[in-house]
C-alpha cells in the first residue's frame, strides 16, 4: 500500500513546483494561458496518441469499459440535472462541473496507481478510450457552441473533428485496433513530446493555485462540494454495484473498476476550463479536493475488496 502512494507524491511535487513558480512570478503574467494552450493543442494530443497506440486492443474493449461508462454517465447526469435545472447554472459551467464529477484521472495518476495497486498499468486503458473518444468530442462540441458567437451544427462538427485532442485519440486508437507497428523514427519523437505533457499540465495547475483559496467566496461552493461528493463516493459505489450485481464480474475485476472509479478528477477538465474560460473555479477546486480525498477512499476500497 505504501508503494501506491508514489503516484500521489509525484503529482504533488509537480504541483508544488508550479505553485512556487506562481508565487515568485518566474514565468510572468502570461504563464497560465500560454501553458494551457501548449498543453491543449500540442502536448495532450501526442500523449493520448502514444497511450492509445500502445494499448492492448483486448484490454481496450474488455468488460471494464461498459461498467466504467455506466458509473461515469450516472454521476454526470445527476450533476447536470441538479446544476442546470435546479441551480440554473450556465451550459458551460454545467459541462465543466459534470466532467469534474465523472471524468477520472486515468492517465498520470491512474496508470501508476493501477500498476502499484492492481499489478498492471493497462487497466485504465478502457477508461482513457471512453473519455477521449466519447466524452471529449461531446464536451468540445458543447463548449465550442456556448463560447463561440457564431455557432452552427456544421461548424461544431468541423471544430470537433479537427480538435487536436480528438485527432490524437482517434489516430492512437486506429493504430492499436489495426495492429500497426510504427517504426521507432515515428514513436520516439512522439513519446518525447508526450512525456512533457503531464509535468507541464501539473505545473500549470500549481501556478493556478497561487493566490487562490479552495472553497473560497466564489459563489460556487455547492457546485464543488457536489462534484467532489459524486466523484469520491457515488461513482465508486455505482461502479461496484454494477460490476457485482449487473455484470457479475470476478472479484478482481470488481476491484479494478471500483479503484478506477475512485480516482480523482482529471486535470484535463481544468485544462478545458482554462481553454474555454468557463468554470475554472469548479474544476480547479474539485481536482484539488478529489486528489487529496481519494487517498483514504482508495485505501478503503482495497481493504474491502482487495
């Protein structure tokens, strides 16, 4: 169990470095938007391409995929109904909050924790596939529509189809599904750029924390609390129940989907909120709270199901 905390230590150090950079203002006032654009348009597409291209196709489309999808969609819908219909939040804020509740950090935290807790780094692959090929295009389409003055169905389709994150994900999945062996002259440069994504994303997140107070007077405290509660409690419980009683998965597979559902909110959600300038407080604080709060949740899950 002690080894499983390595992933959190790595993430924490990178965020701390970013916070220090923000405190001493080393990169200047334009650091956050520049790093956000670099991550969104360049680094993330390369990372997603590499991860999906190297994933085992049998793992990608295993029984873990529908269980994870049901758990994620359930909490996303619950959040969306409450935020949009009861609290009357804007469409953009509702999307960011819903993703904060249902999109897990399956890459830079999920992969190392899967390796240390479950014995293999391949288990998060179906979740990565679902989030990138289903959630991301829908998210991009909605955020493009609500943040662009001239919105149309065709324009939305074109923007999603040409979105670098979607393009990288689709290409990586095709390489895996078709069994294409890419030569080192292609993969090595891609991996070099991809490896820069996670540290820069975490450093940018750390910079954003400087001068901010978690659950501060932003008028969005209940949004953050709702997203955090759904992410840390409701989503793992739903995943466990669906895997155990609906799909009848083995004890080990039940543990896998429950651990994956208990992972913290993906930093990509914060990247989206920065890119589209909507819901940044919700995503930032939910990422922070779920990253801290998932530690006892994961320990409890492994003790009960491991």
